[in-house]
C-alpha cells in the first residue's frame, strides 16, 4: 500500500468575536489515540467487564422461521448444575411499552420474550442464566424446544411483492424526472439487464454483547453502540424509566458497520435478565446468533433499462428494485438511490417494491442502498459502454453530471473529474484494450481491468459538545461520540486540539459514554462532520469567553486588543502580528480567579444550504483481476481508488477507511453470500468459515488517493464522510474487470467461479 501523506491541512479560519485564529493539529496523519491500548489488550470492550456477582446469559434461539414455541423443557435446564434461572415468556419482566411499538423510524421491532411467537430463525425464545458461560450454554441445549411451525417465506419471490412508499429509513421509494419511455424510444442504443445481490451479514469482529447491572432502579450497561443517546432512549422507553437513570459505556467497539446503530433485541434481553435475577448479567452473541436478530443487508433484484444517443449520452435510466424485509418491520434496502445522484440523464426513473420474508429485519449495512445499487448501476453502465463501443471511463465522462440529475441543484463541490484523472493515471488505464479477453499475464491468467464510480451523500446530523479550559490542568473536551474502529477518537481529538489551540498530546478528550453531551449517531458517514462541528463550536465558545477575560482586564498584556487579530495556539492567546504580546490560558484564568471556563457547541444540518446544494463525496475506482481460464478462479490483483470527500482531518484514518471500504467492495463482488435454506429460513453458512469475507490473501496491492477538494458549503469545517463511499465503485469496478478478463458478464452476485464456468 502506498503511503503518500499530504502535509497538514489547517481547519478554516474561525472568527472568534472579531478575532482570527489558526492551529496545526488537524491534517496530521496521527496514529490511533487508543491504538496502544488495543494492541496490548488493555482496551476494555463491553464483554471484558466482570462486576461482582456476574452471571452469564445464553440465548436459546429458534430453529424455525415462523410459528410458535409449544414446549421448552425448563425443568431440565433449571436442574442443570450452575443454572440460576431460565427466562421465558412465562417469567420475563413485562415491559412498559410493547417492543413492537414504533416510536421512531430507527426503533426496530424487537423480540423480547413477550409472547411465544417465532418470526425468524435464530430469534431468542428463552434466555438461560447461570453461574458460568458453560452452564448457561448447556442449559440452553437442554431446553429442547418444540414448535408449531408454519412454512417459511424466503427469497425475492416469496409471497407477493408490495408497493412501497418509503425505503431505508425515510427515502421515497419512487423518484425520478423526465420521460423514460420517450428517452428509450429516442435512443440509438439501449440495454435491459437485471442484477441480483444476496443477503449479507455485518460480521463485526466483536459480536453484540451487553454487561447489565441494575442498582436500585438505575441501570449500568456496558454495550457496543453507534448511537448512545438513541440506545438510552429506547431502553428508557421499554423499561419505563428516565434516560438519565441509564448509564451506557461504549468506549470501544470491535466494528459496527451499521449493525450496532440501533440497540438490538439480545442486548435488551441481557438487561431484562439482570432485572429478573437481580444480579449483573453478561450476554454475548455466538457468531451464528448474529445471523438473525441484529440486522443484515437484504437481497435485491435490480432491473435496468438504459438508452443512449449517438454521442453516447444517456437518454434514459430506469432502475427498478425488488428487495426483502422481515414480515413484521419496514427496512427496505434503498438500492435505487445510486441511480438518482450520479449520472446525467434527461429521464431517470427509480422505484422499489418489497417482499416479506420470515427473517430478522434488515438494517443499515455499510453504504446501505448505495453499495447494492452501485454494483448494479456500474455493471449496467459498463454493459451500455460496451454496446456503444466506448471505453467505460470515457462513457462515464460523457455522462458526467454537472448538476444533481433529478433536482438540478448545483453540487456544493464535486472533484469527480479529478478522481477519474488521478485514478486512471495511477492505474495506467490508458493502455486498456477495449475488447474483453485480450490480456493474459506470464502465467496465462486472463487479466481484466474495470472501473466504477463511487458516490455517497455528505450527511450531517445533530450533536452537542462541551469544551473546558482549566486553570490547573489540561484542556478537556467531552462528547458522547463513538469510535467503532474508524478512528473518531483520534480525528475528533485533532479537531478539538486544533480548535482550542492546545497540544493534541495533553488534551483530555473523552467520548463513548451516555453521560457526555449527545453526539447523535455514528452512521451515514457523518460522524466526523457532525461531532467535529459541535466540538469546533464548543471550543470557539470557550475561547471567546477566555478572550473576553483577557482583553477586558487591564492587567493582561492583551488588554484593549479587542479590535486586533488574536491567535489561540499552544495554550496561549496572543496577537497575530506580535506573538510576544500574549499570555497562557492558565494565566488568564488564574488572574480572573476562575478554576475553569466551559464552552458549549452544537451541530445540525443547515436547511438553507441543504436546500441550495447537492452534497456528495465522489470517487473513481480502478480494478485489475486475474482469472484462471480453466478453473475460473478469480483474484483481484490491483485496486486504485481516488476519492474526493472535502477536508481531510487525518489522512491516515481516511485512507484506512478507503482501504476498508475497498476490501468490502472485493467482498461484495466476489465473496459475501448468506445462503438461506428456503424450507427452514435458516442461514446455512452462519459462521466465518462458510460465510466468506476477504482474508489477507484475497486483498491485493491497494492504493487510495486523497483528491483535494475544498467545499465551502457542506458544513462549517468542509468535511464530507469517508466511512462508506469506498465500498461503492469498488464492487462494480471488480465486476467489470471480471467481464473484461473473461468476456462473461455475471449478473448474480457474488461472482464465483461456478458462474464463470457455467
Ligand atoms: Mo453506517 S451503515 O450508517 O453505520
């Protein structure tokens, strides 16, 4: 992997009560703030907590996908040595609100032993609580459930499809502009092609886990979450207690990918178990139990019709998606979104229909909708380019959207042309033969090159932060932000240190606890922009207070400097044009008799800007694959991605996100496929041996180019997200490279050797 680290990129100049200041903490490729702790095993993940008197809870899960539990051998389980209690619908604590009540779109309906119904395989049907993990697991086996089973509805053709009004968590199911039928009638070339993507599961290294302890009516919970405040609110509602009576600690997550965005049923069951036995309880999902109750990426079938004119410009783009959701909740993978924002066409039509399956409810999974839609759209664009006899990169450039296609809005910034150019140059795209099956390496392997465009919306949510300057001690910043492995702890601390004008190394920076200011959700690739803005504003607020103390105090060397430019840097406030005139923060506070000063800041999307501009991060990914002509074995041998996502706070962390996303792209194109038995509704490969994700040997030389992009509109700091974009583009680029190597177009993902040979 190449590591060209750009030089430091300063945060924007920030007006503080008439003063301007700069710093140098942001833009540096710092290593992870908590990296040493993690490497040494000293970072305490949720399941590492062992409060005194801890009991272990193990789920007994359903082996059928639909029906009722008719019998559990509770006596056998309770008689097992070490088993303390068996929680079933007969004795489970009654909740204050139905877990099927939809208080907000992210409140997924949960299965919490409030009845004997089974809605999907691997649903919890009992919880065995014991003195040891082994005893609990053995007790769960002894329950030997019996069922009254109904046939499972599984797959894209189960049941009748239904019309949808919303997909994801609120996007319109149907959208478009112009007349697609006219566009197709006017076209000189057109294609129709249908692609399928399989169910996928998140598989973070750390499974969902909870250590729950009730102290009186108050709850202490160690659990991984991407949204502390939302989890706190949901638990409070279910148990009928105040959010402030719940303390959630979530400093470290072993991956989230969207699957830890909303609190899951098993985590709540751990809390219920602790309440039932009046002792602390730990619950950790076994890997196979992750395939059901904690979300997944649903299967899709995506039908495209594209038409182009004689110049190779799109005249019509139609994208019809069928996707699955559970039988009882409403998350539908918004795959059509990919076609709404990327390529110019006078006519675009996207729509979704849904099919009910007896599975757990799907949810957000890294680039939800965008990833699924992207691999299909990029394949369709490639097929269209081929039919026109055009180089696929040239074809994309001919359909470059100068404004957002459906709305006509200008982009807040869009350096996609630079991404194409820099990526193509680094990859050596210019020497690509147009026709497939033209390149072989020295070992006789078929070699192919493909390109895909990456796109992800630049979102912004709500967050609050607190910044504290202290007379005796380092500056402190508090925010209930989440580091699920993406590097937020580091990047946000860089923003904090930069904005406060203090040294990164001495800054006291706390995240990952529900008693800190609400940072919203770490999702939608929006956490750095959102939490970073709140931190920046909190810092700005406290520096403004400090400035007022200094310039209004006759004893300060800055007295009367109210109209001069000041800089806050290195823990000192001084004149910009005369650094010798100034003083340390501590001195200002001490003289004012203040132990500390506290600033507050918040962030929220700016509706005016959002109305005026289309805001996206973009990228271009180039892939090389080699395919064994006899065996069909596929290897990705090179990946070059070039991404433009606004301001880069930490190039090391950003590049790490790009690499991670590109690896997900390999995974999407070639590996991941949850095989669901249509008779039982059970995932047949619910383990990391049979559910394939790329390992080191599958990951080639990768190059992620950070393309410079200045965005004055997207938010105060000019930051777009980087967490999800790289899976888009990459998956399609690999699929297109496989076609270029072999001349075989596989439209059913993942592309596996049997599909090339068949
Ligand atoms: Mo992401 S799928 O918004 O955690």
